[in-house]
C-alpha cells in the first residue's frame, strides 16, 4: 500500500525536483500539494506547483494556496538564489489546471481528521507556516499525523541565510518552534546532509539525457547551482528538498541520530538557529531523527531512474 503524503512547499527548483520524484514513485500517494510563501511569494509558489504537476502530466493532483506570510515576522524571500519566479531556468507554460478554492490550512486539517489516524505523512520543504497554523487552529490533528519529514536546519553546517540559520527555519522560526515542540515524530534533513548531495556535471547531463522532463530538470539545476558554486566554491549545488522524498522511498541511503532539537526565537543574532544536541549534552528528550549523511551516488541514481519514468 502506498504511503499517503502531503507536500508542503514553496517551489523553488529543488522543491520542483522533490515533487517530480514523489509523483514518479509508486510507493507514495500524494494527497495534495499545499503552498506557502518562502523562496518566492505565494502567488509564484502556487503557480510553480501547478506548472510542475502539468510537466509531470499529473493534473489530478490538487494544489492549495496557504499562508502568504510568516506567523509574526516579515516575509524573507530568496529570489537571489531561485530567480524572480522561483523556477528560473527553462520557461514553462502558464498552468491551466485550477488552484483549489480551499485554503491549504483547512485542507490539512480536514484531511488529517478524515484519513485514518497516523496514516498521513507531512513533507514540508519550505517554511513551516502552514503546518504550525494548522496545529494552532486544530490541536486535535497533532496526534493524527503519522510523521513529519522536513527539510530545514543545520548543525555542523550552521547557516546559509545568516551565520546561524538555515533559510526554511529562519523565514518562520516561530512556526518551526511549534512544529518541533509538537511531539510529532520528526525526520529532519538539515544542510549537513543536503550539502553532501551535490550536483555535478555528469549528474546534470544524466538528467538532460532523459528527454523533455530531464532537460527541464537540467535547466533548473544549471540555474540553481550557479549561486552555491560561487558562494561555497563547490563543484555543484545541493539538491536540498528531494532528500525528504528520497528518505521516504529509500531510507537506507541515509544515516542519522535521534536527538533533541530546539529552535531559537529570542535572539536576532541567532534567530531561527536549530540548536541540535548532537552529543546529548542537555539530556533533553530526543524529538527528531536528525539526518547526517547520505549515499549521494545512490541518491542521484534514484532521482535519475525515477524521473526517467515520467
């Protein structure tokens, strides 16, 4: 039986690859895609999500617009990484599939109340605003969530948007604090693992050889990697968000440790920092499986094989 998931996202080229991987994987049943403001404003993320579904010929997937700003802070976006639209690279046609009328938060609440308890996994790959808002509005859903597998945070790698914070957590640290303190079983893909899943020229060319969808993915990665290569002096760029979907499909590609993770919300200097107790010095109870390493060759083999089926 396929695992039921809801992808909560702010596409983003790497979000797009994550969505394609999910849609190409029979192990997963995508109940819907909920959009949030993050990499770019909400009007772009909802458009991008529908473009991605249409690229994959999956117009049956329902796309919902969610929160257009963080809980308490001004929205910070990342056009300097992803381009004005969030999907800069190749230009895709404007989507024809409709955006759902229901708000993403209402969809999350309704679905979690309707589906059997513990049967739905949430996969947030952007700021956690939608998830935290749903938890605040309907606390009864918290115990019904099977698992949350998210991309965000860092430990050894520390920050990519400030010296202390990773982008997804920094955009809405108050939302992240709610989610990390919710008691839901969390699996976290931090920068520590995603920065080990770098694009390389052979990996990008392997995408390009797959035909139309592969050419689109190669175009996205060509655009996306320029920023990280210049910033870090690396061979390529990390494909952050697909790591969540890959873990759901092939967890043996990853290793991690169950630890306590707290979110900094008081200090502007370290706002959004994931205070990850990797060595257990605080004795606080573990609240997350914090992933630390990845079989990067296996990860890219999985990506290429699955995208080839679309």
